[in-house]
C-alpha cells in the first residue's frame, strides 16, 4: 500500500442523489436506489464502504498468499451491514471469506488471520474521528 495520503473528492449538484466521486485519477458514481429518490446509477454509500473492506481484504490476502507461494486460485468475500436506521456504536459488519485452491488447513487458517490485517479492517475496528470544516 502506498505511503501517500489517500484523498477523495465528491460532488453533488441538483441530481437526486447521484454523486460523482474522484480519487487518484479514477471516477465512480455513488447513488441511492430509486425508491428513496435516487437514480440507482451507482452503489449506495454503505455498499461502497463494504466494497472498500472487501477489496482491501482480498488484496491483502492475495499479497500474502503470493509472497508465501500458496496455491490460492481465488477469493470471494460476502459482506453485509445492518440497515441505516439500525446503525449505532454496536453496528456489525459480517464478512464471509471463501478460498478456492489447493490449500492446507493451516494455510486457510493463516489467511483468515491475515484478513484482519488489511488497512481498512484496522481503520473500521478502531475509533475514527471525522473533522469537518
């Protein structure tokens, strides 16, 4: 992972609620489903949070498996979080990780340990302070 500061810029005009998201020369949309007034042209913000955790977890596992020469063919991660109105200090994200490949049980167990070492997992597992100006 790069040591430079990670930044993102979001822009929302009068579109309901299609938001442009820019980071490091890349671009995506975030949006809300049509049943709450969005255009459903992008993932909702909570799904983007899950996508961040899932992709970071998969990348961290892949880096480790490649470095250790594990015979790991693929990684699938299913994630879920409660509904927005149910979120509080005890909000839980569930993460189910599946590995495909010729792995020993010890290798599988080690990859589960490595999953918790991804930077996004570490961020989400600790108090986060958000400073707004």
